[in-house]
């Protein structure tokens, strides 16, 4: 690996043991991936923050880093924690878990991480075109590459931490233009195209595309009707069932024409409406005990869509809990316009900083209905929960009691 003079100083320990350790890890990983140099990054997003997921080894590792004086050198954000950091008692989080979770977050904040745990770092700081990042969290990585035209690989939690300390990542993978060229052309039938304004449908499409292409870069044709929330739902699901970190969406991804020109040949795959309904029908959680919105963390517009569904019911079923997970900055925005209060009138619980997949308290739910295809993939695996997916436009059929 060719290091700059500054990087050599880091390597030789001139900036202290934490920096030395961090650069050695980034270099070693980079070398194993064939990189011959490092690149500077301007924003790091670290996943692997929930105590439910990382446990004692993770807590001790992060605490140790903070206590040895590690500090971030670029703007750095963190993924959701295992609880709402303020309302964890109301959530029913055990005291011991809360203490450990707080230690993790406090250690990260001490290192200089932005204090808002969320999987939507792009809503805290918008990535710019061509900007180099080192992000964990597949749904955020998908947004950075696909929607904002920024550049990041999908980093593991500890590696992103190391990148935050040295402000660099290895120059390989999606940082190289040739690896951003699409190799599979996804063609959509008319009904799929028309449905893509609904994040539930777009998520189901991501679920299907992820299964088909694995970790190849796909080109999505005819998906211009996708809105911001649809793209979020699509990339989140495609990153879950596949390992897709970039989809070139015709008319949406910055620089899509140039990437298309670089592609000499592409396999063609047609996605039919029946492929989408297969995802909706693969599991049916009859009599759900939870309806969940907010994976990735909900935006204000998704909360408004949920409210519209609830206000359209003559009577809302009282035997189903309704949860929304979001970030605390979006929560504040929603609160200011009275949205949180209006949702609360229907019994909706809006939790911040966390989500059902990374929190221990959602283990009590057995049958979940969600509008998020990423949750459809993960909830049965992480929580052993029977989960089904519905599009937003059918949520009323689940939430409205007799008489609609
Ligand atoms: Fe975010 Fe949790 Fe989904 S971290 S993307 S809400 S699994």
C-alpha cells in the first residue's frame, strides 16, 4: 500500500496509539481487497451500535477505543441503538441493557460522533455528488450511491470506526468507477412501473431485484415514478436480500447516462407484477399484534401517509399496536407540525433512535405487518416473528376495524 507522508506518520504512531491502530486496520483490510492506496473521506457512518447486536464484546471494544483517546477526524454519525435513549423505560427496556447501551452511545459521542442514532444519516447531512464516504448500514449506503451520486462501499461497523478516526478508507470496490457500471438490466412491466410511488411496492421490487442479482450493480429501467421514500424502500430491501450497494436508476441516479455508456453488455431480466405480489403473499401474518412503519427510519411524509390511512378508518382496531421508528431530528420536525400528537390520538407509538430489528423489547410481538420489505426480510430472522408485507395503499385493510 502506498501511503502519503501524513498516513505514514499515522502508521508510525506519531498521532498516538488509537490512530496507529486504526490506520493499520484500514490498510490491512484494503490490501486484502487489492487496494494500493487510501482515499480521504468526509463523512463516516458506523453501524453495529445496538447492544442487542454487539453485546459485551462490542461495548468493551468501543469503550476501550474511547478511553485510549480515539477521536474522529471527520463528520461521523451512528446507526440506531437498541432503545429510545430518552423513553427507554416506557419502552420496557431492562435497566441493565439500558446502562450498557448508554455506555456505547456515550463512548461514541466522546469520540466525536454526532449524537443522533439513525439509519438515515443523509437526513442529517446530505451527501454531495462524487463525495467519498465510508458508510455502514446497507440502506444508507444504497441511498448515498444510488440517489445522491456519492461513493461508498458497504463498511462493517468496526472498520467504519477505524475510518472515522483516520478520515480515510481503502481505494477499492465502488470507489473505482469501473465497479459502478451496471451489469444487469432490470425491465419492469407496466403495472410495476405504475405502482412504484408506493414505498411498499418499491420495497417489494428491491426484494426481488436483490434476490436476482446478488451483489451485481443493476440498471433499473422505467422507474422514474419512484419518489424519495420509494427509493429508500427499494435500496433498503435490495441491500437485504442481495448485497446491492448501488442501483443505477435511469433518470434518477446522478451520472446514469455515463455509466450506461461504459457498460458493454448487460443481461436482461424482466420483473412482472406477479413477482411483486409473490413478495406480498409469501407470508400472511393473520391477526397481527403489531403494525410497523419506519424501516429505514420514517420520514415526515411517511408519517403523513400513515395518518391518512388512520383518518380514513371509521374505526381503528384497538387490538393492534402501531409503531413508527424514526430519528430524533425527524421526530422534532413532525412534532412541530402537530403530526406526533395526531398520530398519538390513534394510539401510534413513535420511537426514536431505534427500530424493532435492533431492540430487545419487540421480542414480545409474534405477528407483524409492515410496509417495509427490509423488515419482511429481517424480522423473521432476527426476532423469529411471522411477518407480512403490505403496500401503504392496503394498510387500511389491516388497521381499520369492522365497517372500514
Ligand atoms: Fe434502519 Fe432498523 Fe431498518 S436500522 S434500515 S430501521 S432494520
